C-alpha cells in the first residue's frame, strides 16, 4: 500500500524565511530531498514577468528551484503550497507562465503522488 506524502515533508533547519539563501535540505517520507530557496524582491519579479498579472506587489517573494529529482520537485511544490496557504499568497510557475492559488497547488501536489515510484 502506498503512503501519502502530503504530510511527510520535513524541512531541516531553523531561521526566518527572509534569511534563507540557498539549499534547504528536507526529507520527503524516508527520502532525502531538498531544494534551493531564495527570498527575492517581488517588484523585480513583477518587472521581469510583465505579461503576468500578479495582482499587486507582494511583501515577500520566494524562488524555489529543484534539480530534476522527483522528491526535490515534490518537496518544493509542497513547501510552496504550505507557504502560500499560510500567507494567503500565490505560486508562480515561470516555466508554465501560470499563477496558482494554494488550493490549486495542493491539487498539483496530490496529482504528483500518482507518479511516486513504488519502493
């Protein structure tokens, strides 16, 4: 039986979001994972992606990057979803040029679980 990963993300480390600058280790279930996390200026991001309607300037904007490993990708989406839920924020996927609400991102996280390798 496959276990749900939705509640199995654990971020390693302490500190404030604004102090994160680089690799943020985590575990996803029993797998090592992690992703890069950077606090960026939301105005710069809005200026860079002029074709996206962000709605307004945001107090914080985080960039989450992963290397291509499923666990890293899922960890980043889970962390972004949790952060968006906690802050009433949004998620921007620059590859898709699309904004996601926290509830839409949660559906992506759930959908991604279908691709978890059996192990």
